[in-house]
């Protein structure tokens, strides 16, 4: 053992190792049960002292299991906040924290603090939800309002589909342990609104001031400077995303770095000693992070800049991995659940990509684009040489950051943006000029004797620069294949990609042949893991969409959808995650709970190649809003065909036989539920009878022997009569219901129990997966049986 090199290695790798153990503890804290069992790690840390001393290794390595233990306990604390008893409360008094928003369903959403439930004060924040009554406008609430209402306290339900947005986790990340829903009887107690959400209030005031000198261009200025995006035009936000420069719109490490470097430049011109610059920079970073709401990206960048400033003042150059690890630990100690947020992943992936890949990419660019040495007596050529070197450095930084976030972007946005590197090279330098200009303009407009002429002049210049940036970014809308959809990367791809980044980084000292050998081995292992984790080629998903219906059939490379639910969200999430389009979409009938998500699927960029509707749907008495879905499909040029009893659809290993309705037997004014498509789906040798919303009035026409029945009309009392069940003779029944609803009916459940049929309800199981086997089928529930 070379003792001379050990301290350097330990000094460089201990903090990254501690960060790795802390991350592992947070991940385990989410996926394992609570309790005092992690205390055994303290014993392991104590016992590890003896082998460490015997091996002459640093004793601080014993802190690694302690870091794992502390992360476990800290995560369990965040995931299990103390909440009041669930149930109805007649008098809820609270203060609105930040402005309210409007959900997709038109209801009011907001955050609450300083909460009192029936006169008993509560700690922490809560999520508020006020239902909008028919014909009424949503309730508008602003930051600091004191309100009183009656409502229901509830613990957030876990996500019910594999690829759904994890709403409970988002609440816990925001420090909200429970929700409060109300029917709309909100009374405003005070007209005065003291500040609660300081970041939003400051951003809104700055937006108002900048609007006076910049006009509508202030929307982008405040988004870039302070992260306030409420006023940003949706089309512009889309253009930035397609250009691969969405990070420019939000407060990120780029913005913190630009402003910090501008501040250091000013302090250098004032000849302030480097050690005295530390408190000035620290105060600025604290204030800026506070104004931006302590966003993860700004906090990470602030820690990085501060460590760089300290190292610069004392003549030391911190190791990049050590700086990143320190920033990561600080962010996760403040809030461990940030580990599961997109902002955290994207921010640290970008900076890690720069740390690992920048040196190698820069060397490669120097070989491809050599500048040579220019003598001092040729100043013009020297100036061009310096400019070329900086361009190479900018290209290396941009490329390494883009490679760092390649997989996270594919995971969160299910797309890659091929023009991202090109636009970054053009937009980032512009941001380097505009962000300080926005900052100076924002400060000037608050100074009465300067806000007039100087503020107007700076505002005009800022507006011109903003317009130039917008014009450049909007070009992305005109470029072909600006957004390419991809499937969500699996864990093996992540591990292989990260291992390859480490292998090619300067932190691994090895010859090129050894590096390539390691990368090849990692690629083989990742490919094997990917192959072993592939889902079965044929499977049926009954998505959990509340009191609505939505299902997907995956038949090798083909995808068939059956209804979309109210919003299409669950179907969209799975299709995007698997990188699939819809080869066929079967709409059992046009009620909103079955067809309401069709337009959302089209808006998400998912192609629908063929749509099937029930025969004679025009005679079912649908309203204009429901028929508008059909018109949208026609406008998109999507083929539409009608299905009736006797029709058959054949795919690779899937056959769908239509059992109901019968063509030419539909009378005007009949209930559309009784004319919804009933179909026998054969997956391999497994038969699934899906009944749409048909009740017992016509279900005898759809009687067919089946292994599984998707119960009609959500298990209402009028579905699945005794004669029908005897004819079908299923072993499993699936019901799509909403938690706390009146469905399924008790009488319906009793009929299934009498036939010894197992019943799975989506409010309890979440997403249900059916996989055909040689001897039958296997049914998997997404939520465990205890509901946790």
C-alpha cells in the first residue's frame, strides 16, 4: 500500500462517498418500512473502527454507515408528518400561502399556513382544494388572505398507476402533510394581506415595475431573473423547451453563476480583498436564493459559488466532485425528498456532466480545432485566438452539460431535443448579458431619482435584447424533428451511462484501451439487465382513473387503447413512458368519463392511427361537447370506423370480437350507456369480457364465456345479473371505481361472491395488469393490499 497517496485519495473521495451513502439512505427511506431498525448501522459503524485501524485506513470512513442511518431516519420523518385526524371540520380558519391556481377541472388549488381546525391550531402547511360549482367562477385567493370555510381533512392518496405524477411525494417535498377539500363556501375574513410567500410577492412586484419600462417583455425577464413564470406565454415556454434551452427560463446554476461572477467583477474593480469578498458574496447568495424561493438549482449553485469563492480567497482550487458532493449534501439535509424531484436531478446531472466530461471534451476540441501559439507582436491574431479558445470552452461546457442531462430529460420529458446544443451556444451567451442587465434594470426602477430616464433607457435595451432572444428561440418551432419522443430509460441504462461517464473522466487514470474495455463490459451488463427486465410481450392494463374507464393492450409492438378516462392522463403517462403511439383507440361510447381524454392525447403529441366508435353513435343523443371529440378526430384526419355486433378486430396475438350493440337496432333517445361497446378480448388463451357501461337491460346479448370480466357501469346495482354471471362464468372481476364513492353496489358484490369470483376494484388495487400464461393468466395490482 502506498501510504503517500492515501491521504489524497481519501481527501478527494470521502465526501462523494458520504454523499452516495446519504442518497442510498434517502432512497431506502422511501421504499422500506419505518421503525428503529436503522440503529444497527450505528453498531456497524462502531465495529468498523477495528478493521479500519488494522488496514490503516482513515477512521472517518466509519462515518459512511452513520450517514446512511441518518438519511434513513431523516427521510422517514419527512414522509410521515404529524397530521390532524381525517374527517369533516365545520370551522377551518387559515392563511393563504401564495396565490391560488386553477386545476384542469376548473377547481381552485392553493396552499395554507397558520391553520386552525375547529379552534385547534395546527403546525405546518396544507394543500387546499375548493370545488367549483356548476355555473360559478373559481374562487380567487391571493397571498396572505385570512379565510374561513368548512371542509374535509384527508391524507393524500398514493399514486394509482405506475407512471402517474406522485402527488403525495410532491406534497411532502413542499412541506405539506395533508390536504383540505371544500365545497366552495369560502369566506374572506381580512382585506389586508400580509406577506407569507415572500418570494412570490417580490417577484410579482418586480414584474409590475419592469412592465412599466419593458412592456410584455418583462414576462421573460422576471422568469429568467427570479423564476416567476405565472405571466409567461405558453407558446414561448414551448419554444424554449423545443430549443433545448428551457433552463434559461428558470432560475438555475447558470443565472446564479452569471450574477455572482458579475458581483465578483465589481468587487475586483473596487479593489476589495479576496477574503473580504466572501461575506459579500455569501450575503448576496443568501438573499438571491431567498428571493427565488430557495429553488434546488439556485441553492446548489449558491453552495458551489461560495465554495469556489472561499477556495479562491485562500489560494486553493476545490476538487469539482468534492464541491458537487458538498452542495448535494447541503440540499438534501435541508430537504431529503428533493432527491425525487426533477429540478434536483436535472440540476445535479448538468453540473456532474461538466465535472466528469468537460476536460476530455475540451481536449478533443483542442485536437480537432487547434489554435496554435500567436506571438505578442500580433495583437489582432492574439485576440482572435483568445476568442477561439473561449468559444471552444463554451462548446465543451455546453456539450458536457447536455450529455449530463440527456437521460434525465428523457426520463422526465420523454423526449430529446436534437438542436439543444446549437441553441445553447447561441442563447447562453445572450443570457450572460441579459441576466445582469435585468438585475440592474430591476434595481434602478426602484430608485425614484433614477427610475425615470435611466430606468426607461435600460428597459428599452432589455426589451430589445429579450425580443432578439425570443426571435431566435422561436425558430425552433419551424425546425423539423425539434422534439423526438423516446421511451423512459430504465435503471440499467442509467447505471451504464453514469459508469461510462466516470470511466472517461479525468478522475480515472487508465489508458484508452482499458477505458474502452470497461465501457464495453458495462454496456454488456446493462444490455443483459435491460433484456431480463423487459415486460411480457402481451399484457392488458386496466388503468386506475377513478369513476371512469381507460385500458391499454400491449400486443408485442402494437398498442390498442380502450377508452381514455376523463382527462387521458394515466394513458398518456404510460404511452409516453414506453415510447408508444396508439395503433387503435376503441371508444366504447362518448360520455366524458370514457372519451374525455381523447383531445389531451392528441395534444400530447401521441399519434392515433385508427379510432373505433359504436355503431349508430349519432343516434345516441350526445351533446355538442361530446360530439366535438369526433369532430376533432376528423379535423386531424384520423380514420374513424364504427363497430357493431359480429365485427372482429385482429392484431398480432389479440382478437377483439364485438358483441354489442347491434347495427340498425338503436332507437332515438335511448340511454347511450346501453349502447356502449361490449367486447370479448382474446389475449393468447386468456379471454377478457369488457362491458363498457352496459347494465342488465341488454347484457344478455353480450353473454360469452370469459376468464375475466371488466364489470359494466363501474359495478352499479344494475350490472352483472345472476344469469349473466352464470353464462360468463369468470374467475376474476375488475371494477373501475373512485375511492369513497357509492360504487360498487353491495348487491353487485354479493352476486360475485355467490359465484366465488374474485373482485379487484381500482380504488384499492390501483392499476391492474393482466398477463396471459400457458395455463391461464396472472393478475398484478399496483398498490399493495394494505394500501400503503
